[in-house]
């Protein structure tokens, strides 16, 4: 349900409100407020495009959304890896991790890690052409630790 100020109420009135912050064809960011939380949080959902040039647009849009300086979570398919441990198959090349690590550094983000299957994408190759990657992640900034 949307109230007169444009906020969306989820579940019970006044329990959780979600305010639109920003979006693109690769992400959606919302500010979540609740009496259950110490402070509002920013949550961004990502489904990044395949090319680095397209993801540059995403990184800029996310940084713009972060200007609220709220505790921030970003979750989704980043379509890029950060390090050698996130890929098996064709050997990792250092440049593969630079893009995401640069964005994470610029935005002050950390990877929350995972449980379960580490690799979330496979290229359907066979034998030595098979590649597995960890493209899905949950990132957060340090201010989240105070919640």
C-alpha cells in the first residue's frame, strides 16, 4: 500500500516503510525504515549487465544512491568476480577482479560471504572449456555493523 507521501507500507501500517531512492535497468535502491530497526537502511538490488562498459553506468548510479549515507546493503547478480577463488575452469586473470574490487573500495563495501554452493553461474562448456563463477553477492558497508 502506498501512502500520500509516496512511501510504501509493507505488512502492517507503520511497521516497515520503503521509500524509492533510485533505479536503472540494472538496479533498484530503496530506503527501509522500521520501528524494528535502530536506523533507516539503504538496500540496493542488482542485476548487472554483461559488459564492463554497462556496469560502469551501474557503479555510478549506485554511488549516487549511496549519497544518503545510510547503512547500505547491495545484493544480486553482479555479473563480475572479485578474485581467483570465485572462478574455476579457465585460469583467472588479475584484470577480472579489478572492476568489482575498485567499486567496492570506492563505495566502502565488504563482501558478506555465503553459505552453500559457491558458484552461481556456469557457461555450459564441457571438459577444459567449462567455467564456473560466483556472480551473486551480498555487499555491505561498515556502518551496517552498528545496527
